[in-house]
């Protein structure tokens, strides 16, 4: 197997530590903001996944940052309630209800009668690797392999920047609720049934 940055078949996705997500989150999502902008209080309760460019022999990457080109973080989280509060500008995400631990075996079950939903956050792909299918592969791995098959989720959702909604629609996601602002950026919620 030859490894080229243009060949998305040379991508390996795996669970990583929350700390490994920080450099990409910062450089891609909020490069002009303090690093605190990309830290989540519930990071220790999430499942963090990285997409790596594999080595020339196709070997699995080690646990370093080497080859890490995209990240996404998953959290068990109930549906957001639509209210006037959710439509105002906020620099913090209030009302989090993340459950579980950093390991798949210890994730808590959802409450009786609730639809098992997983929210993804802080999805970032190195700008020099965008447009090559890497983000699509990582989102699919996070949605199907982790959220659906290992966590039992029925729906995955996110707060998407309005500017990215076309990309998410192409991957089967639909808008729900109205738009709202966070840190001066307009967002809309999007979901996909699994």
C-alpha cells in the first residue's frame, strides 16, 4: 500500500485521549481564540476519536500525534430543549448532560423511555487535509462503529456552524430547531438517525 495524503483509503480511525484532540481543535476551529475556547469541562467523560494517516506499510499508528489529521468527540447527551436561552450568544455551552466515562465498557445506559442519542462536538480536520474524504470517513466511523454499534445510539446530532450545513446534509444529516449564536458564530442543530 502506498501512502499519499490524497488517498483516503490510507486512513486509520481509533479512540484517542482527550488531550490529543486539543491542537487540532484549536488550530482548525478557533485559531485566534485562547486555547480554553476548545476545552470542554466534560472532555473526561467523552469518547475521542482520531483519524490518522497510516504508515507506508499500513501499520496502525502509535499513540503519539504522528499522522493525526482529524478529531471528533462523542458524548451521550439528551436532546436540547428549544428555548429563548438557546438562541442567544454564549461563550459557554450550558445545560450539558453528558453521561458515561472515557471507556466504552463503562458508558452509562440512557434513562427509561429516552431515545439513546449521541452528540458529537469539536469535529476538526487539518486544513491541509480537507476535501480528501478524511472528515467523511471519521464521521462515518464515529457514527456507525462507535455511536451505533458500540454505544447503541439511535440518533447522532451536533451544533453545526451554519456555513457547514451543506457538507453535513451531503452526509445524511438534517436541520432541527432554529439558528443560534455562540461566540459570534451562527449555528444550527443537525441530526441523523442511525
